[in-house]
């Protein structure tokens, strides 16, 4: 359980940092993107929430699958490989 918590926690932490930076950049760049959008606001909160949720789900899956694989490795074999 500790291995999964460690690996998934790091993946989610990195994903949150990326989402936060991306949201700030998108909000900042919204004024230049607005003329390219048709009948849509560049600061639509629903779109921001949906994209944030999708990216965090992908981050969980991307860190969860290797974490589950790491739990199947024998600790003695992993320590001898180093």
C-alpha cells in the first residue's frame, strides 16, 4: 500500500502542478484566443472544470498502472538489482 500511495501521490502532485500552470496560462492567454472562438467564452468555467478533471484522471491512471506493477515485484529482487 505504501508503494502505491507514494507513486500515485507523486503523479497526482505533478499533475496538479501542471493543471494549475496550464489554467493560469489559459486565463492569461484568453484575450488573444477570444477572436478565434465562435460563440464561446475563453474563460468558460465548465470547460475549465471538465478539462481539469480529465487531465487529473489521466494523471491518476498514468501513475496508478506503474504503481500496481511495482507492487508485484519482490522487494529482495528489487534491492539486489541496485
